[in-house]
């Protein structure tokens, strides 16, 4: 005969179900955040573009509540801007702001690859090499897949950054990419010379060589060459206002 008091089992079940609901909600909110974040990183929205809770929730197939939470989090990171009328906008990007972000990226991303040259594991190094090889193959195709190139480029960079073993630094770099992603990736989608001339492949090779040789200076030089060459082409175009 059970020694449990009446109602104990019911209360236990209710407590468990309550906990499950909390986990499910947190997981959904995180997934929505990551999906909206990827829209920005992949250049699927443009600077100055206005978004609505309704359009985003319909596109993601979810309610507006997790979308609202994702927008709040991304606005705190500077990736989205909440306007006075409650509209949401991808922040505008001027040439001056782009140059400012470039200087910060050169400092932080350069620091990350310097440390990666000294700390990256054999597995991490192989991941960077494999991504570089795959990116080379795709960019040399007659009709390269731009979506795939954008994903591979991001994965290669962050595989190198994560090799630094500095999680806080990688998080700061991600916040910068959220701000420049709509610019640098829309430039690729628009048929930039970055796609036809593929200067990134040369600089990625130099970055990889720096990591392989455990040379912080060479790794930073390869990374800097990549960022600067891309910025030069973007700034030379007419996509950003003064």
C-alpha cells in the first residue's frame, strides 16, 4: 500500500509538465533567435529594410511571442533597430560606419587568428583546411552557389576564430558580423567582383598557412588581407551612402 499522501503524485506530474513547458518555450525562442540571426548573417535582408512581427512569424511558422523576444535580443546586440512606432528595421549602414566596423573587426578578428595560430587543435586546423578546399571548388564553378559560398565563408572564418579558445572574443566577433552581414553578403548576391575575381581564396590560403605554421603574424596578415580587399570593393560600389 502506498505511503504517499493523497495528491502527491498529481502534484509531481504537474511540476514535471510545467518544467517541460519551460524548456520547450526556451528552445523555441532560441531557435527563432538563431533563424532571424541567420537572415542577417546571410545577407537575406538589406540595410534599412523594415520588418514586422507578422511577416517574420509567418515566415518562420511560429507565433509572434518568440519573434518579439528574438527581436529584443538582436536589437540589444545592435543587429536590429526598434523604431518609435514599434516597427523593426535593419540598421542603416553608411560608409563611415562601415569603415569604423572594419577597424574594429581588424583588431578583434586579427587577435583571434593570432591566438588560433598558437592554440588551434589538429581537428580544428583540419576543419579550416577542408572548408577552404570546398570553398575553392565552389567558387571556381561556372555557376557557383552563392548561398553555399556565404555559408562556407562564415564557417571558415569562425572555425579559425574558435581555434583561439577565447569564447568571449568569438562572441564579440559574432556581434560585429551581425551588423555587417547584410552589407558584405548582399554585395556577393549582387554579383560583386568579389565573386568573379575571388580574392578571398588567396587570403584564406595565407590565413590557413599561418595557422599551419603556427605563425600569428602570417595568420593575421591573411585575415587582414581578406577583410581589406572585400571592404575596398564594397566601398568602391554604390551600395552604401556617404
